[in-house]
């Protein structure tokens, strides 16, 4: 059944068989439309091509130049409004053909921008319907966005602004900028203004065939910038979280330091006051303990008050008296009197008494029958002027002073406990502050590196965007079909051509036309020079050569000839305008187009002398060279019976065919070698990743033989770190010299520790004894950090060449710092014996002695005294 097709409105009354539309009249329906509009509506590109061929050039010219439907639609406008990109491209090619026809006096821009009776323009209809790809194609083919409509007075740009389509506006603005750039560059070339050409093409790079497209490189670079930007934001957020913690830790440390200083000062004041009061009462007692006062006290009957004071003093001095066994009524007073007989001994005991709070409390609570309350109560209410005598009054004052110190001593003790607690908190606070400082420093450094990387990538992006703009300018064609290079070649300024080639100019010709283009130019110019040197009495050989040239021209299809008439080959423009220097420059510059021919041969007539190769560019073989080689070889077959080969005008072409085939094989060889190398690298990297996993697993299991096996199989250095900074050597230090981790290099050999087993291997993969991981730890610092650190491990590391005074790059601590923090006297002594410097300071200006206490502190103090003594003896 024959296909039915309707018009632009898809009306059933207008539906007809396709052949009826094409063969019978009328060819238009009541909407002044036809089957071509129906094919456009159905988006059938093959049907549109078929209808166009059946209608013929005359009808298609009428449809594209003057015809419109009852609704004011042209073929181009109707296809643009529906977004039929392939059909729009087909119509634009047909419009180009019409504009290039010398019989039709109309410009392509007039046809593309044609406005119908209802004010419809193709690009405006595409903008209204949001067809960005169609608008881009129309703009590339002479459509104007600034031309206002005669009906409604608005241009295509105005409609794009009204539609608020951001993608559409961006594309139009980019096109306008590119058009302005191209216009300025063409103007500068026409004026031979080299300085302006350099300014307009600055940032471009020489054209490289088969290079990675700029769009892919731009996308990759934008992705990298986005990743760096995201990383920078994450680091900034982390830093903003850690900085307040650091500030709070610093403030807390300052508060604790001030509190500790205040408590220390208060305790010092208490001790000073106690010492002063004690010295004062002892001095009063010493002055009162005269021989006469002692004798007077012995000759008088002691009141109960004296017995109470004497009993408190005896209790204070821990003097035990059996009251029942004593015959006198005042045993404590008699004991004091007997002690006073040896006045110096008594005063010495009083002067050098060390306050014991518990004993002082017992002394304060003693009682004597007949006196209400305790001794402390009596002394607090009694008067020094009471009739007890100067000596007993001084003893009572002495006791009162000691009783007062009980409460003060308890307060002092509580202050000491608080100070120790604050010291512990200060130490933890200092550690936390150091950790926060390190984290902030690391984050600040990573943020700085990330920002530098971001700025570098941004500069690369700007440079690549500029290169992309210049490349777009170089590849664009003006309305007359010229590229900037072909226009410069026609103008003939060799300096401008050099600038354009340096900044990325290329031929701009489709790959399918490259080979046939060079063949046409070569054949045409050979024929031209042969015609110029032709004589009337031409011989048979000359006629044969003419026949060969004409044969090559005739073998080209008509479509290829017509297409080549519409393109402007830079080389052809240079030759047609007689710019031989520019032609020679282009011959050497664009290898992809001109390596097939030696252009300077064209200016030597083949009838008189054979062509000679004057250039030998480096060849780059492309896939379409097979057709070109076939053409050259077929043309050379005409002269297969020539006895003298050097008389053949195609010797150079035949030689080129041989060299091109050789170059093609070399290219394929290099390409395959590159693929093999890439595959080999991929396999090795995969193998290396597997062995790294095995090495890490062996590290966690303390399997040192497995570590060495994985290292050797994938050439992984034994300084490899896992995610937490663990290395094989640090793992060997941690496990120590236990029985289950002793190894033999060979059967029957001597057993050794894991550290010696790793360090003793003769291999470039062996661990570095002083290697520092990301956390600032070395094997030696880890060995010294344990309170029960093994001496054998430390000696093995020192024997392996470990630097005993190596300072960490992160905090500046030496192995001695770590040993002092751990409080291991044996390790400290061993390190100092081996030459450790205990005066080195870390990044916080602390030496190792600042962290010691207990037996380690005593050892270092004795060591310091011995050093000072030896220095004193040396000075004598």
C-alpha cells in the first residue's frame, strides 16, 4: 500500500499518497503546504531527502527562497520550530548551494534570516520553542540575533531574554563574542596588522592532530578544581572546629597555671608564717629558761595548770608516763622539771620539733582533773600574765602556737592535694594542647597546599579556556567560507601566517576531503604549468603526460569537485594569489594535509624536468592515506613501461608512497608497543596493590617472614605504612624479643630478634632504621616509649645504626624524651651510656629532664652532679 502523508497541519482532508503529491497538480493543499512539510512534521530525514530529489533544484529553490504556508511558515522555520536538527542542517546545505549559484543573486544570510508575512523568522521560532541545538546551528550559518523583526520589532536576542533560558542566553552570548573576535581578526589580517593579530590570537597553541579534545581537558580540569574546592571547604571546616578547641585549651592552661601559682604562693606564705611564729616562741622559751626560773619552778608547788601544760608537752613529745606508778601528784610536771635540768637538751628538743598533726591533736585534747576542758581550751582563755611563771607561760605560748598550726597544716595539706590534682590536669591539658596544635598545624599546611593547588588549577583553566576560544576562532569560517588561515594565505603576509600557525591555525577541511583536495591541487597545477609551456609541435610523450593529468582530474567525482569549490584551502589561496613563500611555509607546517605532495614541484613543468622533493617533513600516518596511496600508485601505473625512471614526473609520488607505507608500519609498531607497555604497567600496579594488602595483613599478624615475602614479590620497601602509620620495623619493636618472634636466617643458624631479622637483610628494600612515620614516630622512639621497654630491642636498633639523638619533625622529641616520659630508668641509663644528649630541647622548649620523676629524676640529678664535679676538677 502506498504511503499516505499529510501537510504541516496533519489534516485528514489534506492527506494524499506520496506520489500524488509529487506528480499531480495541485502540489499544495488548502494550507498552502505540501508533503515536504508533512515529512518535516514526522521527522523523517530520509523522506525529506527523497522528496527534495524528486522535486528538483528549481522547486526546492522556490520553496526555500519565496514560499510560505497560510500560517506564515517557511520550510526552514517550520523545521526549526519543531527542533528537527538534521532536517535544518539539510536545508542549510541546500541554501548554501542556492547562494553559491551565480544565477541567483541572493546572499545566504538573507535566506536564513528571511521574515514571512506573519513576522516569523527561523531563529526566533527556534528560540521561542527552546531548541538550543537548532539555534546554535543557525548561528553558525549566518543567522542574526540582533536583526529586529519588521512585524513586532523584537530581535532574536530580545526573545531569548524574554524566555529567560539561561543555556540559550549563554550560547548566544558566546557566539556574539566569538563573532566579534573573528571579525576583528579578519580586519587585522586584511590591514596586515601583525601586532593586532598577535594580541587577538594570544594564548593559542600550535595545532596538534589526534590530540585530546580541549572540551575533555576542560571537563577534567573543572572536575579537579571542584574536587580541590570541596577539599578546601572540608579542611576549612575542620580547622574552624579545631581552632576554638585549641584556644579553649590555651585559656584553660593559663587559668590552671595561675591557680597553681596562687596555691603555691599561699602555701609558701603559710610555711613562712609558721616558721616565723615557731622561731619567735622558741626564742621566748629560750629567754625564759634561765637557771633562776628553772630553780624557782622546782621549789614551788605546781598548780594544776602546770600539770596540764606539762602533760600536753609530754604528749606532744611522745613521752609516756605511768600515772598510777608515780608516787607524786604531778608526774608530768616532775618529768618536765627533770628534763629542764639538762637545759640545752631540752631546748634542742623544743627547737627541732617537727609538727605531727595527729600528735598535736592528742596534746591539745589532754585533760587534768580539777580543770574543766582540754589543754587547748585552757590555753586559749588563759592570760600570759597569770601566776604560772615566765617559763611555764612561754611553754604555754609554745603549745598554743603549735595548736594553732593544726588547722593551718590541714589547710596547707588540702592545698597541696589540690595543687597536685591541678598539676595532673595541667599535664593532660598540655598534652591535649600539643595534639591540637599539631592537628591545627597539619590542617593549616594541608589547607595552604590545597589553596595553592586550587590557584594553580584555576590558572591552568583560564589558560585552557583562552586556548579554547582561540581554537574556536581558528576553526570558524566567515560568511565567505574563509578561515583565518586561508584568508591570511590569500592576503600573502608571511609573518601573519607564521603567527597564526604558531597559535593553532589549521586547514579546517573535513577529513574526507583531505586526500582528494591535495590530488586536485597537484593535478591542476601540473596541468597549468604544462599548458603554459606547451608547443605546437608537441610530441607523443607530451600528449601522454597530458592524458595522464586529465585522467586524474576526470577520476574525481562531481560531488567532490563541487564541495571543493565551496571550501577555501589555505594552500590553494596562497598559490592562486601567487604567494609562493606562504605556500612553502604551509607545505612545511601542516603535515596532515601536505605530506602527500611536494608543492614546490608544481611550479616545475613535468614535460621538461621531473619533480624533485625539496622538503622532508616528519610523517604522521592517518587512516585515510590508503585511498591516497592507491591514487598515487594507480597514476604511476601509466608510466610502468618507461625505460628511464627519472623521466617519470611521478617519481616523487612513488617514492613518497613507499616511505608512507614504511612510516605507517612504524606507527603501528609504536602504537602496539605503547598498548603493551600500558597493559604491563596496569598488571604490575594491580599485583602491587594485592601484595600491599598481604604486607599489611602480615604486619597486623606480626608475621615477619610474610612481610619480607610480600615485599620481595612486588618490590615494596619495608618502610611501607598502613593507614595508622604502622611499619614492619615498628611492629618488630612492639612485639619485642619474645620467644615466638625469634628467627633464623638459615637452618641451624643463630636465633635473632625480629628487629635484627629485618635490619640485617642485604636488600634495597630493607627498612630504614630512622624512618619516621606520618605520626612522627621512629622505631627507636617507640622502643623507648614503653615503661617496660626491652633493652635488647634498643641495642639491636643502635647496632643497626639508629640515631640516638634524632629529633621528631612533628614535636622535636628525642628517644630520651620518650624514655623519661615512660619513667624507665634502665632505658634512660642505657641511652645516656650510649651518648644520648639530655640537653636537647623539643619544639615546646622542654628537655628530657623536664619529664622525669622518682628514681629517674634521682639518677639524672646524680649524673648532673657528677658532670659538674668533673668540670670543677678539670678547671682546677
